[in-house]
C-alpha cells in the first residue's frame, strides 16, 4: 500500500489507518470508530473493502467517487491512497504502538467517575491532548471479538511511563460497568494502543487560552494545561469545567491550589443543575459572561458534542479566530457494537 509517497506493508484484515500510523505515515483521524468521518481519504488506485463503514459517514456516492474511511477500510491487494486536505508537517508525530501495563491506581474521583493510572512496560511518546485505546479483556466481550474504547491521557507528555485516564460509567457498558467499574483492580495487567488523535497542543500560543471541558472531557485539558505551564506555551490559561451537580466535579482542590500559586492559571468550575457558591448555568454561557472579546486567544474544547458545538459558537461570537479553536467531541458508539 502507498499513502502519498510512503510505501508500507498491510497485514490481512488490518485497516489502512492502523497500518499507516504504525509506519508513522500520518492520516488525519479522530474517533477511529467510523462515526466522525475525519479519516476520509481518496483511493487513487486499487480497491478496498469498506467493511462496516456507516452509510451516514461514507455515502454510496462517495464510495462511487473512490472515497473511503481509513479507520474502517482494508486494502484488496495493492492500493494507493491520498489523505484529503493539507497535513501540517510541523506537528510532531509519534507512531502508533501496542503497549502493556499494570494498573497502579483506580479510585473514585466524582459521581460514577474513576481515575485509572497505568504504569507502562515501555515509554509512550504523545502530544498533550491525545488519547489511547484500551483493549477490553475477552471475558467481558463476545468470544472472538476485540473491543477497544478510547480514553484521553490526563497526564502531560513528560510522563511517558505512567498514564492517567478519567473514565465515566456507562450503564451496561462492556468496558466500564462490566470491567473498569467491576473487576479491574490494582496490579491487573492490561493492553492498550496509542497514541491516537489530532486534538493537541504542540505550538506556543501568543495569547491567552480558554480550555472548556464537560465531564471527563477535562482529561485532555489537564494534559494540555500541565504541558503548557511546564513549557510556557500559553501565557494565561482559563480552565472551565462544567458538570450538572457538585458531585460531578473533581480535582477541585488541585486546581484551586494551582490557581492560587500560579498567576498564569485560572480555574472556573460551573454547575448547570445545582445552586452553590460558584458559577451556575451552562459552562459555555459562563465563558460568554466572563469575556467581552476573545480576539487573539486560542480555545480548546472537549466533551459531549452539544457542549463542544455550543462552545465553538460562543468563542466565535466573542471574535476568536476559527483557526484558533481546537475541539474533541466524545465519539458516538455505533449501535451495532457493544456499549462502553
């Protein structure tokens, strides 16, 4: 298979995206589940098996025009593909790798939310904001299937051997209720692969940064904030964390102390369904109330799609340049696959 000018080998049943990322041939991607369409590419020569590519993401007309989803399609013999759109070669890329690790911590940090800390057997290089796929043990899935779920690293890239994840319980979820929130324990071994994703902070920002997270969408923002403060990449950081009730917030003391000791950092927790001594309402409305203009600033948003979309509108309304708004929406899990 050729990806642009790079020639690489593809194993049987291996997706184009997996093969390319392992060879450090970059293809833009986000969810890796076929639901977002960010990895869409053009099949210049040869044929591919589209497998379970959803019709709503890759239409019949697009297939006829030679389009494919890199995260779902597998080559049928020799193929040449081209990613759609320009690729920023200045962004550092780390090849996709399989890793094994040992659970070092698993603790309750908020309502139905756990912190999972994993000590890896070897280093994983990644960009602040990226995520991994955890491989769910076969005992919690249909025999013969491999199920993975995506979780962002909350630790900065300087910590290459110890990864931290923030995980919300999904009722009936094969990865959460049937594994992480039931049988998984300190000392257990697990498998994961990464890094993945194109939501990240790598370049210095000249103006202040507004970070908006909903629920466990806080995780990659923790990584970004820590990395930015460590390397002076953002002169002033405003971290907004939205939840329904007080029990949904976590690491409040940590951020409060950081805000009191580092003048570059400001912490804004917001509750939408409970009165308290802090800000109330939608987290995106809190941003609108705090800023009359966001011109010259950058924005990083992660969480449920409605929150992210509202955040993008809010920042644009306050004159933030669209090219300076970076987002990561929680991917929708296809109805035909086991739930989280």
